[in-house]
């Protein structure tokens, strides 16, 4: 049985507004004290106290990766540039087999001990000793790391691998004098962090709320101007949105339907948002280990069955646009080839061509209208998505209707996040929605979509390439990119990767995900905006440190 069509957006907005109005009574909580920034970034029924920045689990609390701890350099995805942070300079040597970084002087850990290059070397040594912590895979290309003196750290590479710089720059650094005494850093909850970031002091930690106070020894003198970050627990996106609409939250990264009416319209003077299309692209992943998804004609046919215009209208309230065939978001606007994208006509909604491609692949309709694979197996599938992620659920419903029109019977199946994530990582699905991987260049994006080196056996958890697709042509282009330091040549290779993706269609791009950011200027100012786009505005942009650009720019009114 196919899912019902989603309610019309206007009807959903009306229901939502009624819900907000009905729940408004009794929500007159006193505002947070002056200087306390209330943030909604995670939706949890209750908090667990874990500030381990190296853990691969999902337990580390925000903003552990970009607020408590800090990387060597921060990548600004809006301006597509690196901002010096704990490191201030770097130099390639020995034919790009050695990278030297100069660390910032006069930085203190929050307990008053000096930060040095030796902490950097120790951190990377920790990742080597405990491979479970090496989530960026740096020891797949490094051969050694050593501190030459207090301000110089040297990275030795196994091979020339220019994109490795991006992963080294993004690594959060921990203090040797603390972590050298930790017996099991993988399981270490780090309840009282010692760090270099702007917010290091755990002032309050309860099941329903926690607070981080500012680092009294922060190296950017006079910053942060925000005194405290407060994090109430909200068990769902709807509850978080209610708190945001009724001014209980200052900064959030939520999906809000009809935001101009629901959020901005309530307080036009203060309520703002900016959704640049610089988030990861959202894909429909067909498991290519399962026939007939191993046939590019079938993957392209499924893509042409999807009405992306309807999808972004119903599921995303036009906050985004249909993806082109390169799959690249606006974060890669300087890299995208419009000529290559134009050749990818399989992202157009063309039912007749989809039917013809399925016929040519030997997937004929049965008497019941459902197509069969060449071996006679009916094309009946579940589309996996995350329960409670309303935009994804509605997108999956639109996709299921489109597939049904070409004889592929699809049902939407929702799981809570952890169960969904485990299934897609292990390749135990036929079709699933999912995100893509981001990086300063398209290298990482395409590596996790097409590299044979990222293909894991079904049942073995994989960080990406959930569709388990390997392309020999992409392998060659990616290998060339790894050796190329010249930006002009990198662009040529990026265009080649786009061409391969468009030709082989290893996954089905749906839309570039907005970088969700809502904020109130009633109590704080200095947020990035369309008018002042100095950084990505979303609290969700923490993996490469970008949140730090916002946290150090905000000022209480």
C-alpha cells in the first residue's frame, strides 16, 4: 500500500499555527538572564554528559567540536576559505610529503597550562594508538607526526595526498597533560573538559538543561562576549520549534514549515532566518549490491520518475531547489561545471523516458502493473527514512508516488535515527534517503560517492558510500586529485569527477540541503545574514569549526 499524499502545505501550516496558538498559554517563562544565549541544536529527551571531542559516537554534546575544543584551522564554507585558528601558517616540503604547521603563540588551556605544538603531535598520536578515534582516517595517509619545537608540528605523509591537509586542519586538539592520563580515551566521557575554546566551563548539567560558561583564559582577548550557552532538552523538532517561536530560544538550526508566517511574522522586528544552500546534498541511495540497482539505466529511470519540483514544494516549502545531476550544493558553486550539469538530463521528471529505460533494462511490467527484475523478482521496496524528520518523510512520500507511476512499488518505512543510521551504514536496505559528505573541495564529496576504496562489504559499517558503489574511472580522477596542489588543475579534475558522476549515476541527488539557521536579535546581534554573509549561520556547521566564527561574533544587546 502506497503512503497517502502529504497534506497541502497551506493546510499543514494552518494546523501548525493552531497548535502554536493552543500551546502558547502558560509559556510565559522568564527570559534568560542578560548574556545567556539559548541554543537549540540537538533534539533529545534528556542530556548525557559527554564532552569527548574524539569520540566517533553521537554522544558528544554540542558544541564540543566547535566551541569547547578547536581545530587547527576553521573552514568558512560561505567564503570558501580557511581562517587561521590554533595554527596560523603551513608549508608543504619534500615534494608534498611533509607538511609543517606553525601553531599560535600565547594560547592557554582552560586550566592555565600553555598550549603548544606538542599537544598537536600528542593528539594525532592518540588517534594512531586508538584507531576507533581516527574518524577522519588520517592514519591512512600519515606515516608520522612530531613536534619540532613548541610552535612547529611536522606531519609526514606515506604518499603525496594533498586533500589530507583538509582533514588535518579540521582535527580538534586535546591537551596532552590531561589525556595522557586517560586509560580508555574511546569511552572517556570527559565530563569536565579542559580545552582552548570560547566555552569550557560546565556551570550546570541536569537531564533537562545544561549550561557552558565562557573560558576565562580564551586566547581571543575580550571574546566571547556571550557569557553562557544554555541548552534546554527538546524531545522533538516540533517542541524545539515552539520554544523558538515563543522566544525561549535565541539560535536554532531547525526545519520550520512556512517560516515567514510562523516565525518571522510573529516578531518581524527580531525574528530572522537565513537558509543558504550550503548544507550537504540530500540523496536517494539505491543499494547497488542489490539487482537491478546495479544497472545505471535503472538508477537513472528511478531518478526521472521523481518530480523534484513537487518534492521541494511539498517537503521543503521551497526552501531549496531541485538538484542538478552533479549533486553539488552551493558550497561548491565555484567548482560546478554548468556544461556537465546540463548533460545530466536524468534528473528531469520524464515518466515516459523512465518507463523506456526500465523496459530496456529488462524490468517489464507484470499483469498487476508492478515491474519485475530480469530474474522475475517484483520491484517492491521500502524507502528508509528517519521518523520525526518531517521534511525527509514527506520527500520519501513524493518519491514513492513517483516510483509507483513507473511500476516500482515503494513504501515509506521510518526508523528512529540510531536504527536508521545502523541500517544504512551496514548496507541493509534497498532505497534510503541520506546526506552527502562535505569538504573544502569536491574531492571528499565524490570520494564518498564513487571511490572503490570506500566500498565496504554489506554488514560492515561504513562512514559513507552507503550505496556501495565503486567506479574505476572515478578512482583514477580521485588519485590524480590527491597529487594535485595547483588550484587550476584541481578544477579540471573536479570537472572530470562531475562528468563521471553524471554518466554513471551512482546515487540519485534530490536537492541541496539548506543550512538551517533561525535566530532572534531581541537579545543578541552579530549573526551571519544575507546582508552580512561572513560565515554559515547554522549551529549545525560544527565539524570543521565554522560555528566558532559565529560564537565569537555575537554580542548581547
